[in-house]
C-alpha cells in the first residue's frame, strides 16, 4: 500500500493491516476497522485521530456473491463489517459524515452509491442488522452514535459538527441527545442510499421523492429467497409428519393410503408456501385488504380452491375442505412474515396483526388436521 503520513503512522498501519484474520468476537473486542485486510480496503489516510481506512466504492465480484448469499439466507447473520470510521474518495476535514449500520448489505448499498463522493462513513455496531430493524431493536441508537463519534475521534478529523443519518433510523435516535452527548448535530438523510449524491449536491436538502418510503415489486421479490431458505427445515419436518398422518385409516395404517393422501397433503403445503411467499408479495397491491395475513388468506384460498377444485376435480368435500383450509392458513402465516419487512408497518402494527391473525391460523390448521384424519375413515 502507498501509505500517507509519518513513519510512525505507517508502522502503526502496517501492524493493523498485517494482523492475521480474526473471528467476529475478536473484531468486537478490538472495536475498530482495519484489523482485517478486507478486499474492499484500498488505502489509509492520515488524520489527526490516526490512520483511517479508505474503501473502494465499486462493488466487486466477492461483494455481489456475498449479497446473493445474504439474500438467500446463507451466513446472513455473520454478514457484517467492523464498526468504526471509514473514508470514500478523498475525504478531508470538510467532507460529510454518513452514518450506517455494520450489516454488510447496508454498508455495500451505501458505498456503491458514493463512487463520485468524498465522504466519511461512520459505521455503528448493529450486530449485523440493517438500519431500520436495528433502530427498532435499539442497536442503531443514540448511545451507539455517541460512542462511535467519540471512539473514532471524529471531532479531530472534521471541522464541522454534522452527522447525516438514514431517515429510517429516526425511531432509534434522539437527535437532541446526540448533540448533548458528543456535540454533533443530526441531519436526516434520504430514505434510499441512491439519493445521497443528489441530496448532498442539493445542499443536504431532500425533495418529497427522497422522503417517500416505497415497497416496489422488486423490493418485495428480493425478500423471497431468504423466506424460502428459512422454510426448508420446518417444511421438511411438516411434510414427513403429514405423510405419516395421512396413512392412518380403517386399517390403522396403510402405506398405499399414506402415499395417495400424503401426496395431496404435500401439494397443499407446496401451494400454501408458494402462495404465502411468492404470490402474495408479487400481487400485494392488487389483493384486497390491508393486513398481510388477510392478503395471504385470500391468495391461499384462491390458489388452493383453484388447484384442488378446478384442476383436481374428483375430490370429495371432506377431503377438499381440509386441504384448502391448510393451504389458506399456511399462506396467511407466511404472508404475515412480510409485515416486518416494510417500514409501512410500525412495530406496534406488526404485534397487533400477529395477535389477530395467529389464533385464526392455529384454529384453521388444527381444524384442517382433524377433518383430514376423520375423512380417512
């Protein structure tokens, strides 16, 4: 690396950059960036508070692969960067300070939009949780902002006293307490990182579009893979149990009946999963109702009834009812997971919907199972 600064500073940076790879626990103890020579580490810049890592903004193949894995739920809980101060471009004492979470997906989304910007990025310890969820959980919080400002020596690095925080972190941060705790004012940036260059060019002013929260089809569909990944183990166990229960009948247990009825139960489960995790989010704006769980009921009932009555039209009523009921309940439960994936719904709204929907889902599932068992006799 072409390091900047005195010989002592260069030796200090060499010591930091050349340490062996450390575990996530070690990183939390060291509590500063730069200890692991990550692929996005470009250089170090000398500051009055010591060397600060400069990172590359363009996303590399390794970043895209990590994003793909995180979207699919692979090692998602450990996908994070060390908290602390980073720089992009050629930051100086007048450059803006952008605050972000240490979930690498959030970190990458921010840095890939800063290719033409000179700025500092202050990364908080959110334990690998994104900005909005971390604000709700209390990790993207007032005390953490104050702590990182002080530990990074930010007051020695910039001459201004302004922090730009994501708008979606507002529920977790009290601006007046940050000012009192570390002397820095809080300015709320735009909702999307992609608007930050224009926001800075406008003199830190947002238009209405920058403040508007969206939940577009792409933003909904991108959540599907991780939902499916989380379902693999419970779905497998559920399907095994359904096959076994489907074999119970007048002869106590029949392998032939297990396969014939079990495949129908399996199909009901697959329809419920597809309806709750794919159809509902894709068709969200066009499905009647406000609650995600209710939308899941509609999509599950329509899909289940359409398959079992419209296509497999030789089923008796006592078999049709439990299959559609199970499909509906499962679809409603899985669709409800998306309630916590959008800031359109507050934490209290999520809790309220769960209290209303889960009793129905439990009763519907129990009723479907009871009718399914009785219909075999």
